């Protein structure tokens, strides 16, 4: 699924969670993901909330936790327990991004940063909740329009600060996010809101090509004049492939008839380490009926030069062929899960999910389990129904 967000009144963690719930993410599924962290003393509800001329969904987090300040490491420790694993990873990326910019702003290592305004349990619920809602809606791509900023100042533990808040401004710069003005006073874009966008890999721009399947609105915590304080979301499906020519790539070829199998195997590994998108060897018959091989490399134009040097240096070849091709790459994401302490990468695309064989093989050998058993346990962490 493709998600497009229209933050014409701004974005915060609870607005994003409300929009995703309004789009159809199951509330109980989100609660279950948060509950997996082991947190106590919280409640997540979703209720209709009028904002201007619209009725949106208000995601409300109630906590019995009086602490509003915690070190980032404490929040990350809580978040790491969320399940499934991709939910924990996305939420952790968001909190880690905030900790890193706060650390740079205050001259403190990220692991030692004490988060003030976002240091409560509600931040864990917001970040894990949004990550879980994206997972439950099977969102593969996130797109976002320009972020509407408020103006003025905000009171924090560090005193009076300008808007956008310094942490928000740093995250906007890190993500290259386009912004516009609401013309209103007050904070409209929060650090948690922009950090979640970056953690989800949001692309900023116009509505992408898709067929709209659902619309939703997440309510902000207050009414503002002149516009409804809501975050609009469109959820849709796009074509698995289109007439778009795809990414321009460089295809390199070189015929070799005096290179050993050991060197060819090493060559493929070197090319992939150098950033080639793919590298492979095909058997051929050259002149004089001589058995030989063709070395193939697919690379981004920026890495093609280094790949050429590797091919020529490692094989001793005196030349190669170079051509430009278009590559069509279907959307995919890679999550890392753990099976009894062994990290396994799982790639998910339009046709389903598949664990990386090398990771599964290493874990199976260490655990003394069949490959299939380890692969199934890894898949269930990405898709509990697998």
C-alpha cells in the first residue's frame, strides 16, 4: 500500500497515529504491539473529534506515569521489546533520530541525551503505535506534502525557544523536507512527527500515482482559527510496474578465457562490496572453440568507474563493453529479526517475504535446526500469519 500525507496544518505523533487509525488500522492490533514492550500504566483510545468543518480521529494516550524526562537509552530499551520486529525497528529509528539531533544541539553523546518534553511513556506509545499501524496497513511507501510550520516561540525545559523548535528544524534539514507557513502562531510540527516520517523513509513531493482506497484524518490536540487542525491521509495501491523507464544503470561486460574459478568467485564478491547492484558470470565459447566466461556487472553510473577498474585489475582483461540500461525495481523493504539471538534479514516485496539464505544457514548451523524451521520462525516475526 502507498500512503500520502497532507500536513497542511502540521504533523505530530498523535496526529499521524490518529490518521492511520482513521484509515483503518485496527486499534487492538496497535495496542497489542505497544503491550509487547511490557509497558504498564497506559491506555490508548481513538475517538471522533470535530476540528473546524471536519470530524477526525483523535488518538489519545492516557498514562499514569509522572516522569516526562528519561535518557534516550531507556526509551530505546522499552521500544526494542515491541513486536513484530519491524515495528520496533521503525519506532527505534525515530527516537534515535531525535536523540542524535538533541545530542548535537547540546553537545552530548546521543546515548546520554536526556529527552525532556518527549521523555514520557506517551512517546513510546506514539512511536510504536505509528510503526504498528503502518505495518498493519501494509504500507510499503510513504509520501508527504510540504510541512506547514507555525511561528513564534515555545516554552521548554531549556527556556523559551523559537519555532520551529531547534530539534524539529534539525530534523527537517536532515530529511531535506519542504516547508511552508500556516500563518498561525504556535507549534504545528513536532520532533516526534517529523522523526516518524524520516524513520518511515517518507519521500516529500506531490501525490504519487495510485488508486485511492481510503481517506483518513488525524486530529490535533487543539482547534486553530481558519483551518481544521487535522492531518489528511490517502491510502492507495499503485501499479506493480508501470511505463516508467526506471532507474538508469550501467551494464559492464568482459569476456575472459584464462581466469580461474577461484578468481571469478572472488571478483563477484569484490564487485558487490564496491556497490554494484548485481554481478554474475555466464559460460561462453570463444574463438578457437575455447571455453570461457563473460563477467557481467550492473551498477549505478556513479559506481561504474570503480567496478570497471576492479574487473580489469582482477581479471587482467584488456577491455570491456559498457552500455546504459534501464532497471525497473519493484518496491521492497528489508527488516532484521532475531531467532534465538541470531540476526536474520528478511526482504519483503509485492509477492511476499523471504529471509536471506546466508543468514538462515548460519543461524541453523549454530542452533542445530533445519533451515526450514529457522526460515519459518523469521518469517513469523515479519508476518505473524505466515
